[in-house]
């Protein structure tokens, strides 16, 4: 099979690769283009937080140790001065205590020739500008920022000082330049390896995803064909498993439909041809021979009418059975007075056939109710009575009974006809069986098949008992309404 350029597998592979490219594009932007801005923003926020912490601890006796610790851990420069710019204390990330040893005449602390002195680093070049900004600020705080340095500070109360002190906190920006270059080189290798891995994974995943879809596509192309059991590996996902089950169900329905069509053509074509041939033949006889003979013409017309009735009945049964077979939804069911249904249908037959000597013996229980569709249950009873009349014996007796059981209602239709052989009983509910095997006494061979279909839709059962030479009894068992 020729693969299409926009196949599901190729589209899925393309989407996976597109997703990979987007992810790595975003990663490159974040790690290179926006890294410096992100870093600077974090450093500035952290510097302000450090100033807040120092300001909160500035009146404690251990403030100098606190400043040393916080400056070293955050890599920042801290100055505390008076408002004239004289250094009170300073600290950075490299020195703690800011002590140095030098030769002096004073007595040494350690008994040697050297003594300890405090010395602070010089104020930065921008301190004067910063101090001016603090003094001019209404909020007693200020900040300076250049391409490389950020400074923040404020006036604070400082331990040991009676006047306000100036807190100066500075840090270096753009410290990630060399780091960014290293990250770029690393990202090149990471990106190349990741794209290769992503392509392999995308190829594998697209193949895994497309395989069940391709199987379902092949199965869909072969719906209804005999021997079209296309393999499908279930378990990939619930939706595809359900779709596979739906296709299997659809395929079975299409097969049954095709079988029904074939059987219809094979078994009904002759039944349709025979009455049509009779109608045409007798019509030609009237035209060519008997039109002058009034009696013969009337007999020929009667044959035409009889064959037309037979043809109409045949077509009606075929259409009715087709409707029952192919409908996708069940008929609306309501409470049905089965006693009324059996009585009314029997009364109709009795009125129609009593003039021909038929006897209908009734035994119908009253107020038997089931849940079902009235018109279809009437059709089922009608077909059973029609079958009994057609196969009644010489006494033309037909028995009709409705019994009311504890859980089921049972309709029984009996006749004293020739009966059915035991090996045929299991087939009499099959469509067309009567027409093919029982000398054509039915109209189409669909009557009992229609009964079975209707009863099945009502979750009931059909049974038949017969003895050759003594007659038959057909039963319908329906669940009573609870």
C-alpha cells in the first residue's frame, strides 16, 4: 500500500519533532538571552532583602558579626558610615573582622613582635553620589545601578552610635558572562544529543501510535467481508479498543445484512416471479381468448386478484421482517393487556374464517398484562393464527389459549393438521424454511421468523410441539409486568 505524505504516523512524528524544537528553543532563550536579566533581577531583590535584614539587626550588640556572616554568604559589600561619610564598619565576602598584623612599638597581643589593628577598605567611587541620594530622599533610602554594579542603602539606627548611620550594600551585576558562554557550549551538545534521542523516541512512539490506527483502518476497509478478521492488538488505549469492538459489531451486522440480501434474492425471487407470471398469463388470456366469454373472463380475473393478493402479502411480510431485522432501536414499550390482544386477533380470524367452517376454541385468561409493543405483539399472534389456519386438519379446528402463570404469560395456538416431523421442529422458526420444506402452504416462509424476532425483542421465548398426523402447538412465553 502506498503511504500518503500526510499519514497519521508522519504527522505524529512531525508534531513530536516540532514539540522538541519548541522546547529547546525556549531553553536556549532562557539560558542565554534571558539568563543575565534573570540573574540581575534576582541579585537586586536579594540585595534589598540583605539590607532589610541588617536594618532589623542593626541595634544588636553582635551586629558586626552578623554583617560579616551575611556579606560572606551573599557575596556582597557592606559599609556602615555616618552621615558625613566616615566609616563605622565594613565587610565583604573575603574578610571577617578586617584585621591585619603590623610591626608596632605597642605591646603585642600574642607576645610576639606584631600587633593587631583594624583597617577598613576604602569607600567605593560612587559612595558620594549614593550618600547624596540618601540624604536627598524623603524615604531615607536610595539605590544606584550601572551596567556592572547595583547599590542599595538607607539610614539606620546603629549599635553604639547616637546618630543615624548610613547603610551601603553593593553587589556586582553581569557576573554570568563567562558562565553563559559555558552554558552555550554545553547546550550545543545537550541539544544535539537530545534531538537525536527525541527523533528516535518520536519514531518509536509514532510507530506505536499509528500501528493500531492502521489496523483499524484496514479493518474498516474490510467491513462485512467474509474472512476479514484483521488482527488488532488490544490494550493500547481504551478508546481504540472500544472502536475495535464497534467495528467488529458493525462488521457482523453488515455480514448478516449481506446474508439476508443474498437469501432474499435466492429464496424470494421465485416466489415473486410465480404470481407475476400468473398475473401476466391470465391477463393475456383475457385479452386474447376469454374476453368474449363472460364466465371464463370472471374466473381469470379472480385468479389475477388472488395472485395479486398473494404477491401483496409476500411483499408485506418481506418488508416487515426487514424492518424488524435492520432497525437500530427497539420499539416503544408500554403496559399491554395481552388478554385483549389475543381476544381481538382471534375474533378477527373467527369473523373471517367461520363462514368456511373453521372452529376457534378459546381459553383466554383475563387481565394478563405484560410490557411490550401492542402492534408487534398483535402481529405475532396474527402470524401464529394464520399459520394454524393454513395447516389446520380436516376438522378445521384451531385452539387459542392464554394462561396466566406466576412469572410468565403463555400464548398457545394449536391445530389438528398433519403435524411436523421431529427433525424439522428446530428449523421451523428459521426464515424461508416453511416455504422451502413444507410444500408452500405459507405465504413467504417468514411468518414464524417474524414471530420469533418479535418475541426476542420482548425477551420472550418461542416453542413448538408437534406429532405427525395429529397436529401442532406453538407457544409464546412472555415475562409478566412487575
